[in-house]
C-alpha cells in the first residue's frame, strides 16, 4: 500500500458515522448561532419579525411547558453545570494517572458541543431579541434630553404617589439589627399571591400595549436565592424561557422584580426597558402592594439621578419629603444588601457588565440609568 492509499484509508477510518454526525451537529449549531446573530445585528426588521413571530411561538410552547415544572430548570442546569466542571477535572486527572490520555480530547470535544448547544439555545431563545425595536417605539414615548427641573418634578411626583399609598399597603414588624438599627414595620407581601398577581399585572398591561399581550407562565423562586444576593442579582432570565427571581430580597423589590423578569417573555431584553415595563405593570395593577413596589423601585433610580445631577442639597430636601414608611423600606433594603458586599459581588458585576456589552448594550451596567429617561418621557406624555 503506497502513501496515498494509506492516507485515504486513514481518513476513511477516522470519519466514522459517529464522527460525521458529531461534526455535522457542530456545524449546524455554528450556522444557527452565527447566522441568527449576524442577521439580527444587521437587520432590526429581521430581529423584530423573529421576536414577534418565532420567539412568541417558543414562549407559547416551550415556555409554557417549562413553566409547568415546579422548580427552576435554569437553576437545575446551573447546578448540573457546576457538577460537570468538577467531573471533567476529576476525570482528566484520573485518565492521566491511568495513562489513558487518548480519551481526554473526546471528552473535551463533547463538553465543547454541550457549551455550543447552550450558546445556540441562548441565541434562539433570547439573544436575537436584544436587537429588536425598543419598547419606546410601541409606547410612542419620545426620549429627549430634559432639564434638571423636570427630573426634580418627576421625583416629587413619585414621592407624592408613594406617600399616598402608605395607609393601604401591608406591613410586618421586623426585629432590629444587631448593630442597633431600628426598623419597625416594613412593607410586606404576606397577604399577596405575588406570582399570580404579577402575571395578572402583565396581562392587564397587555390590554394597554398589545405588544405585551400573550402567554405568561408564573415566575419561579430560586432555591439558592442567597447565592444570587451575594452576586447582587434579584432576578434572571435566560435560554430556558422562564422568569426566575431571588426570593430572599425585601418584598418591595420582589414584586417589581418578578414583573421585570416576566417582561422578557415578550422579547424586551434590555434591562432599562424591562425595568420600565415592570413599573408600568405595577402602577396599572389592581393590587396596591404592587403599585407601591413599582413606584418605590422607580423612585430609587430617580433619587440616584437627582443626587448625581442636582446635588446633595436637593436630594436631601426631596428625601425628607418622603413618608417615614418609605424611609424604613429603603433603610431595610440598604441594610439587607450591606450583608452581601463581598469580592463575589464585584466579580458578578464585572461578568454582568461583560454580558450586557456583548449583547449590544454598549455602556454595560450603566444602561440601567436609561430607565430614568423613559420615566421622564412617560411623565411628560401624561402631563401633556
């Protein structure tokens, strides 16, 4: 057998049916991932069509089925992923010790295929949506640069609305902190079926903005919610097409967060837009606790913007106009997050920033500040 024949035989022996299927599978995943991403980045029209047709159908089918699971599929996959990492590392060491290193490339090839599968699922189930038309297009809101006077007026309006709700919200007494901080009664969702009310609020908002109508499986509390708190994450939505939320956070954050994550089911992935949609869902809810949660979350963004743009004096004046209940709820929330100020939070923030930039939110975590622009535009439209 000459050299040419030996090469041909070697190629035939290498490309077995299993390997051909494997490489075909990899090729299909690459075409799906890069094809959809390139198409969405190049054409807003394509991303919009995909979001309103293909993605909506996925939510109504896959999302509905995943919603039937009594646990978070996303959390389960994260746990399995961590276990897989330890297994692969342990298996690698074992194969090296047993001098069976030839099996290592095959194992890592399978891991690569699994990671590529997750990336393709992410692209199909939510990645394309980052490039669709913004919610302001559907709401008719015009985002324009507004004066600091308008910002202060918005802040006063939100404070007034929150103050007016205080007599009607549910509260619960909480113990004082070991450092001597006295809380008293804080906002509570103890009498609210929060997950059901969130779905109801989103469906109600869908009657005002038809683009938000459709299937809303209930959001799922994450079992390891405290781990999310260490990462400074209140909710997560990803390729499993399910809304997950941190069940350990203060209640005033929780109601708004669930609506925020549910808004991603309608294909609005940008954090500023999801936050604004959550605010709209809460204030249009029939449940006063949801109204309070939505306003307090929006107010926190606006107060931070006032401090940055108008100074401490104006900020202090506005803060002192708040009802004592609002102050207690903000204090309780602040003290809650103080417990999780660790290097882990810094790393998580950096990862989240990279994730946002990778998905066309070019100013990273600062994109959350654009919610104030949406609030200003909304209040301007209401007053005019």
